[in-house]
C-alpha cells in the first residue's frame, strides 16, 4: 500500500511550478520569410515603370479642322475575291492559311489531276497518229506525182492511152488532197493537246493578285466547283483574299445632309477599335443613288494612311471637315484629346511623355473644345505624346508605364 501511494504521488502534477519556456523560433522564421517576399514584390513592382497611364499624340491643326458632319460606316476592300477553280474536281492540297500574304500567281491549292492527265495523254497519242498519217500521205503523193510526170510525155506521143494518163493525174490530185487533210487533222490534234495541257493547268489554283488571305474555305478531299451546286458537299471556293492597299471607307449620309459633302472634301476617320487614332482622308465619290428604306446616300472615303491595323469590316466614324478657303491661314497650336488638359492651381497643364518613360509637366494655353478634342494654342508641339486623364499623384519628372490599351 505504501509503494502504491508513493507511485501515485509521483504522478501528481505540480501546479505551483512555473511553465516551461515556449519555442518562438518557428514564428520568427515565418515573419522573416514574409518580409522577404514583401521586399522582393516591392522591388519588382518598382521595376515595372511606375504609374500606369494612357497616351495620345498631339496633332497639328489645319484650316479645315472644323467638322461639319459626322457619319458612321465600315472599312471595305475594293479588291477582294473568293478564288475558285475553273473546273470541277477533288481538292488534293490546300497551301493557304488565314492571315497569309500571297503574291499574284502563287499556288493556293491543287486538284486531283488524274482525269486531266489522262486527257492529255490521249491528245498526245492522237497527235502522234495524225503526224504518222501525214508521213504516209506524203509518200503516196510523191509516188503519184512521179507516175503522172512519167506518163505525160508518153501520152503526148500517143504511146500510152490518154485515159491511163488521166487516171494517174486524178490519183495524184486525190493523194494531194489526202495529204492536206492529214495535215489539218494533225493541227487539230495539236490544238486538242494544247487544250488538254490547259486542263491540267486548271487543276492548279493560283492567286489572281497580291493580297492577304482572310478565309480558307476548302480542305483536301472535298469537291470544288466553280458553279453553285445543291447541298453542302460541294465547295465553290478555295479561299478569299483581300488587297489591303485597296481598303477604303463607305459611310451612309442622311439625305438631308448630303449637300454638305463634296468630292475631295477632307475627312477624319476614327476606328471603333482605336478611338484615339485619327486617320486623315478625303472623299472619293458620292454614289449617285439613295437607299429608299434608310433615306441615306452612300459616300466613298479614301484613307491617307496604310496600316496593318486597318482591316475590312471594321466599324468607323467619319467626320467631314470644312474645306479651307483660298488664302486662309491654319489656326495656331495643336489638337489633343480633351482628357489631356487638366487644371491644377488655377492653371491649364498637360504632361508630355519623354523618351526615358518620364513625364514633363507643361503649362499650356487651351483653346476651344470641338467634340472630344481640345485646341492647345501654346505649350505643346505636333508629334509630342501627352498623357490622358493624368492621375492626381502624377508629378513632373515621374516615371510612368503605358497601359495595355494605350495609344495606338
């Protein structure tokens, strides 16, 4: 009993004793790792270039900068073709892809040439047979001519009957006619061979002009035909190519305002995809017919800039500009988006982006506001890049980085 009591007493917890010290090193290590991560993240964030901004160029103003009419339309191509073959056949190989640049004469696809090759082989054999007939006819014609020549003096001396000589002359003339027929048959066979060669060439589909492929319509193994066929198993084209140098804009102008538009009138086009990019242009022609349902007249507009970003079927807004009068001087200053000019401490300022991704604060003299643009009479030069909607934390000399949707 004494031993058991002593054993139980040894197992009793002493609650008056001080608690053992806690091990704090795991928490200290975790805190150190967190601080290191924050420091590295801050380093990379500082390396990204500072404040994110959007930019736009300052454009020189012109005497025709006042818009008298706005209209919407689409970019269209004056030279666009869906290329097909001249014959019906099975596609063997397609050598184009969307976005590919092709030159005039480049092979776009090939058709199965088995039938065309067979036709050419047959035509070549027919030409050889016709030429062999010419050789036989020539030999017979020479013999008949010689026989008639021998009988002619004998017939004059009445040593042979005249009927025999006449028969030799008739045979000679008949063989000459057969020779001419054989020669004509050989020419027909040669022409047929040329047609067969053309049929083989028709199994190769080539680009009619230089352009860019915008659609691929056929695959190997499909049947293609230049004629529209019933059902969905026959293709009518290999692909569609567009001459990007022929792009222009077509807009619909209301009948009530068409009198404001004249040929060669200057315009400014703004693509829906690039709202900060203003493309100069001019009116090509006013189509002399109206749409009865929409009460509009179609106007063709040429773009002065050629750029890969301009693609067919893009939406565009066109501003028709007032033409300059004779001897009228261009207004001073430049034109920038109105969002580039802000007021700080009672002064109009703008921030200009430098080559080292830093901005310089400029005091400007702002002029009139036209639409989404504002005239700047002094303080900016044409071609300089300005910051749009400058944030309050943006200061002179601050480092910036362009937003993903920055200026075009």
